[in-house]
C-alpha cells in the first residue's frame, strides 16, 4: 500500500507562550516538536507498510524549520518526504491547508492518507476530512485499528461512552488516527543516518497558490489569562457561615 501521512510542527507543550506584536499568534522563537497525534498516524502507517509492504510518504507545510518533522518521519522509516516550504503556510486555515496538500500530491496515487486526529495548537480536526471531500474519497475519523481486506479495509472507530464502530471501506480512503492507537517507536541511529539520503521534494507557495482562496477562519486576537487569587474569610457561627456561603454561591459565583 502507498500511504501519505500529513504531519505538523507545533510549539512544544511546555514552551512559554509569547505572543507576536499583533497578538494573533505566538512568536516564532519558541521550541517546536512533532504534533503528537501525527506521530501516532505515522506509526500506524509504518506498521501497515511492515504488514503489507508498500511506501510511506510524509508531508508537511511551513517554513524551513518545519522540515524537522519530516526528518524525524524519515528516520523512523518513511521512504520519502514532501515539504510545502513557505512562511505563508503557517497562517492558512484548515480548508486552505487541505487544498494545498491536495494540490501538492495531484500527480501521486495513494491508497491511504493518514492524519492525526487534530493538531495540538489549532485543534481544528478538519484537515483530513476536508482532504477527503476535495479528493472525493471516503473517510473515517478517530481510528483505533485498521485491517486490510480483499475489498479494501476494515476500521475500528472510537465512539463516546466506551463504544466502538466497525466500518468496511473501499480504497483509496482518508483516515484520521486516534492518539494511543499504538506504541510509538524511537528513531534508531541507523535510521537517522539513512534519513539524510532519502528523497525530499520541496513545493513552493507559487506551485499551489492557484488552488488556494481566502481563509474562512481567522484568529482575531490571543491573550494569556491573568492569574488572580482572592481569599475571603467567612465569620460567624456554623449556621451563619453556611447561610453566607450559600448566598455567595448562588448570587456571586452563580453555581447553584
């Protein structure tokens, strides 16, 4: 099977939040890492390749620094990479990002496209689903298990309240992978060395610009909540304190 894995570089979870001058996003000088849900998507793609042979291709969009996620994917076992390299890709909404990816792979024929369930920064959980719509492919979300069959694949989806759904799907298809579907592997020293010689195709903004439109979703402003703390002591007899507490919970805090 030929599998494409969409990956994203996101700020590290413990990175300090520093807003840019316009207050629309964080500054670019924070530390970055691979989006964790995408790491699980890559792992599942590699396991499917090991079971059924084939090729795993990793793709990302962003400035030069985002190439790090592709190098990590190649070191873990992906065969080649595609990098949509431009600072302009950072500001795209999910709709335009999906359009950019589809335009970049228009000459490729994949059996499966994997994305993580959502990104750790924007959290849209839309890119994979929109790609499926643009391609006219079936899709399924929150995937916990994938089994290949003669007619296509059978997937296990996680639903609410501990329930699961089993769905049979034809190929090609798009799947968004649930975090925790498997145990992540580490890149070996040999894999890191081999990654340097694996193909990496770069795609410029100009090559996909004709497929893009205006963002349908826009961040107007971000802010870091101010930490505040206020302690008020209630005095009186137990009955009076209870009465005062109920009054504050009802009229000030409004939780009862």
